């Protein structure tokens, strides 16, 4: 396959000239990317599986499908009250229900940056880069605090 060079380039400067130079990635970047890739894969698989389980009816639903059209129009607080669904992390108690199980995949996706950050700490610590290790741990702490619901914005 012969590729014509882009305008302004001499003949013979085909596809090879269009490729960017190989970028060198640091060990930290590669470790973070690898861990993040696995976290997103696991989260997506959980989403797909939980959706298939919900559609198949293998697990009972917390809210019957026939009631959903009337409930979808409600404000979230009223929806939670009428369906008996707990707020915050209380949904974990209902994770065995087909319509709630999808929140497991969403939670994995939302938190998939935590393991990669923690995986960087030993690299930084081994090199004596305590500030970077501390920043990773601080970011994990902030993310966990935000997810805990302890700090919340007024709604």
C-alpha cells in the first residue's frame, strides 16, 4: 500500500513521516494507566452483567417495572420515599435486586482512580519521593471523604 505524502512534504515521506515520534512513558504513568484500564474494564463488565441480569429477571426488582413510568416523574426525595429506597450508601443493602445491582458497576467506575493512586505510593516511597507519595494518599483521602457523604453541598 503506497501512501501519498501530505501536502508540503517531499515525495517518499509517506505514512512513516506522519506517525508521531514514540513517546516515552514513565513507570508511574504506565502503572497508573494499567490499573485504571483494569478498573474501567471491571466496571464496564459489571454494568453489562447487571443490566443483563435486570432484563432477564434473574434477580427480583426492588421497584416493579410497571410502576417505573409514574415514579420517574417524581423528585428524587419523593421517589426514594415512595419506593422505600434508602439514600446515600444504603443502596448496598439492596444490591441483590436486579434494578439496584447496576449501581455496583457505577461505583466501581466512579472509584476506579483510587487503586491506581494507591499503586503509585510504593513507587514513590521506594525512591524517597515522600511528597508525591503523600499527594497520592491525600488525593485518595479527599476522594474517600467526598464519597462518604460526610461533606455535602446544599441541595
